[in-house]
C-alpha cells in the first residue's frame, strides 16, 4: 500500500539529520494510520458507522500524505530530472509509479468512504452516491494492488541479504492487505446488487477490512525496522541508478556532460571533419594530368 524507504544511493539528498527525521516521521505516521484504519472498521462492528467512517477518512488522509511525501522525496533525489526514467526502468516502475499509484488509490478510497458518509447523513440531493462509492472502493484497492506488484520490481545488487529480507517482509503484507481490501469491496458490491436494505458497509467488507488493516499494520511496523536499517547502511553499499542514469545525474549536478555523450559528439565531429576533407581532396584525374 506504500513504499517508504529506498535502498538507492540517490536517496541521499538534503541534510542527513532532516532526511532521517522525515523518514522516521513518515514511517511512524503510516503505522498510526493503519491503527486508525483498524479502529474505523472495528467501530462498524458496534454499529457506530458514522464514527467509523470519520475515522477511516482521517486514516486515509494520513496515508495520502505519506505517499505524497514518498513521491516528492524520490523525485527530489534525482533533482526532478524525468528523462532519467527512460534510462532506468526501475526508477519509473518503483520509485515513481508505486507512490503515485498508492496515492491515487488512497484518494479514490477516501472519496468512496466520503460518499458513504454523505449517504449516511442523508444529505438532500446526494441520495444516489452509493453506487459511485462502491465502485471507488473497488478501484482504490485495485490501484494499491497494482502498486504492490510494481514494488516487486525492485532489484538489489549491493545491499545485503538482511535488507532484501526486510523488503520482502514489508512488501508481502502490503500485497496481501491490498488484495483483501479489493476482495472485500467486490463482495460488498455484489451483496448490494443482490438485495436492498443492506448496510452501507456489509459484514464481508468489514471483516476483510479488519484483516487487511492488520496486515498493513504488520507491514508498517516492519517498514520502521527497514527505515532504521537503511539509515545504518554505508553509502557505498547503496544501490545506484542503472542504465547510465547515475553517471548522467552526477555529471549534470556538476554541470558537466556525461562521458558517453561527449564521446559520441567527438566521434561525430571527427566523422564530419573526415568527410569534409575527403570532399576537398584533389580528384584522381587531376593527379594524373599533373604527373604527365
């Protein structure tokens, strides 16, 4: 549902103390949001649907903030140089696409629960929002699931096995939790289609939401451990951008042209100079006449 700590060398941006503090706050805020998610779904078991929906809205608001921070942090790490994504596909599929998909999915889920809350309040003019809300509650977890699948595209070459195990411990609960949310929303949508008078959040949706929130909480706790571990790793052991993106980023930061591009330009200049010299050379016929 979220990707917090990156093992990239490019994450080393900004003052170290401020960066570490923001990562801890980000990870802690996500854990707090998962607790609110669990509380919100549990309140529906005691027939406190309005309070439960309000708590769910607050939790999703925090998750939107967390994912937006991830997206901005990953873009700031490469100085917002989007062309680098064409060189390193992991940068595009993981660092950029994952927090974007998670943020969009959370926004859709937020709107879905907001529509349900308006429906619960029986506000005049908004009596037919239930269908749109149920569709959004399916689309949101579907984007979470897609983002979790993208998160599996992360490749490690330098980081040790401990970091890779932690990454899997973070990734797996998020993947399973997103899947449970989507299944619960689909079952709830079918339940509303079969009969009338069904509560806005059916029992299937509530229980799947509770177990999904538990999995997200486990993933969030593991992510806090991963953030701590990542901050202890020496910069030499962090992952570099691939496909020449790391070299280009370093050279552009120093105001230099990457060596590969400079070499291509030098060869092109030599080829152009060679062709111009060949065109200016004396024709073979004139050489024979001169010798005669």
